[in-house]
C-alpha cells in the first residue's frame, strides 16, 4: 500500500448479544478481505439486551484478539453516519438464510442512499452456522441446554452464567417476548 492510498476499511455491525461462532466466522472472513475491520456493537434503544454494550465489546475483543486488523466500537446512531465518520468503504453483513436477505437488502439500499461511498457486502454463512442466532443461544441456555457448540470457548462461562440468572421475561426468541 502506498502512502497515498487509503486502507480498505469495513464495518461489521450487529447487536452481538451474545456473540456467536457464526458472528466470529463472518468477522474472521471479513478480516481476511479488508485491511481494517471495525466490529460495531449497535445500540438499539428499543431492545433490552442481555449484555451491556461494554460487555459485548469486551467479549468481541476477547474472541478476536488474534486478529490484528480488527477493532471493536459501539454506536447508538445511524450506521451510515458511523461508516462515514470511520472512513469505511464497506459494510459487511452475514446472511444465514433467504429470510435474512429481504431485511438486509432493504437496509443495504437505505444505507447506500445515506452513505453512497460505502458498499454493502454480504457473506453467506457456513452451513454449520445457518441455524445459529443469538436468540437461539439465549433460549437454549435459559432452559439449561448446552451452548458450547454455539459460542466461542473463551466466553462460554460468562454467557452461561448470565443466562442462568436471567428471568424468562428477558428472553426474546425471533422477536416474540416469552
């Protein structure tokens, strides 16, 4: 890279509540493509997350510590504004199934309108992660199931401990409160 060229920066946004092996796979693959990847923990005021933004940042930093070109930040504003401010030229999103595509396509179009200089890039999940979501991890863990095949080893105990003390009214499965 010459001193005049800008590094290729991508933003990989999500709630990461909690971060799963599927998230880590997408982050690792993005880090292999881009010179810098900013994992953005998005703060949605309409959701009640299981982990605070700071806890989610720390968990992601723990599981990506071997990736020198990955940074982790938080934002409660528009993704497009964060992308502009960061100098990124790409937004990386993971797709699990066709059902993800319609929503993500709409978001990509809105982000392109708000931030024309950035492209949205979809990475298709590996087949072993197609069913995996943070909501599923929460449900399995809440009911005492084994989450160890779904979340990174370094943070399994932290997630399990939180799930064991979580009330049923805080678990959201596919957008429906239990």
